[in-house]
C-alpha cells in the first residue's frame, strides 16, 4: 500500500457542529502532517506529528485539534469552525529521512456554513 | 526570513516549446529541495527531488547553490504537462517541515 487515504472526501458542517477528518497510511512512515489549502493557493502547514507526538503546531486556532492514535492514523477534530475555514485539508506522511518527499492524500473538501 | 519564491504565477507555452519554471530560495544551511505537481482534480504528488538528480516525465531540475535557485526545465512541453507546479524546500534533518512556494501554473496549448 503506497497511498495516504483521507475520509471523508467532502464535508459540509455548521458552525456549531463537531466533526473529524481521518487520515490513514500503511507505508510505515513515522511522520504525518496536516495542511490546509485554500483555492488557488499553496498548501499551508498546520501540524506535524513525529512518532505519534505533536512536534510542530503552526499557530493553528484551537478549534482545530489534531490527534495521532497510532503510527498509521491521524485525525483532525473540528469544532466551532468559521466559514473562512472552508478549504481543502490535506494529510501527508513521510519517512524520517529529509531526502524523501511527502506522500499526500487526495484531501477532504470542507465547507463551513 | 527563510522563504521560497516562484516569480511567475502563470506560464503559457505552446506544445513542443521549452519550459523553465523558476524557483529561488533563501534558506540558511542546505535545504533539501523538491518540485511537486498538482494536476487538475488529482492529488499533490512529488515530481523531482534534487538529491536524486533524476529526470521524471522529461523534467529536470538543477540546484544552483551560488544563485540559490532550483529551476525546473523541460526541453519540449506536452499538453499533459499543464498543471500547478510548486517548489518546496525542506530544511534540516528528520521530519522538518516542507514549505511550498506560491506555485506556477503551466498551461501548454496545442
């Protein structure tokens, strides 16, 4: 398995809802990442997990809460989002060698209404 | 501040023409450098990494440390090359973060 799988592919949620995005990989990668991509913009890093521990938080608002239950799974819990949080949320994973690139999932298209 | 610059938002060429997508970086140390491509309705995928000195889909990229550039080149563009291209440095060792440039959209016309 050489893919990163994200679910759901699309999500519409209200500003008072609580939802979660899920990401899974079975490549043995020990680092996993969340990125946010707005339309016509490059992906922006949100969180980095290495060996299931949060190592980088790019000053993301607390309404986004990441979780890494094990080395294959990464979740992003969403609560009290704003319409401006609507975006494509990308998950990625990588090996612990810098010369290797990241493998990206196809993303979850989130719309906050 | 560390950053990566892709000066062209849009690069439009005809099929068969040479292509050069520019990338300049300003980083301390020696970052690993990558090119990623995002085709329409497809996931972001790795195209090239400088350390491997490979040619993928006819594209090559040369790291010029003196000019701090990592331009992406292809001698003869094809219509299927139309996509968004991102230059992305990854600094440090281990899991240090990958940061994307602003991207260049390549449009290859028949």
